[in-house]
C-alpha cells in the first residue's frame, strides 16, 4: 500500500454509492467554506473509504489542509489555518 501525500489531483471514482460517498467526503475535506474540524472529519472518512476501495493510504490531515488558501503541497509542514493547526496539535 502506498501513501499518497495528497489526492487533490486524483479524481475519486463515483460509479457506485460508495464511490459517490468517497467523492462527497473528498469535496467536503477540500472545501474552504467548511470549518477546519469538519474538514478534518470529512478527510478522515474520505481516507477510510479511499483505502477500502483502492488499498492506497491517504493522510487525512494533509487532505484537510488542501482547503487552506496558501497550502503548498511541496511544504506540507506549513500550516496556514491557525484553528486547524490547533486541532492537529491536540
């Protein structure tokens, strides 16, 4: 099983109900309009479904950070959203 740093450019297959749920959770995890805690929850659900469907592990914390305006996939150690940073440090 490989660990993808981010699935931002990988489309979620949505040809069945589970695939549609995966795509929906992915969209919620990447949505800037959602609160950081909600994005993290959606990212965790997305990661769970994605691994079950494809066998590939996804980092939910990194997925939740994609919504940050200044997110840089080359520097995932940089946290731009202070509330998400606090949640991740807990």
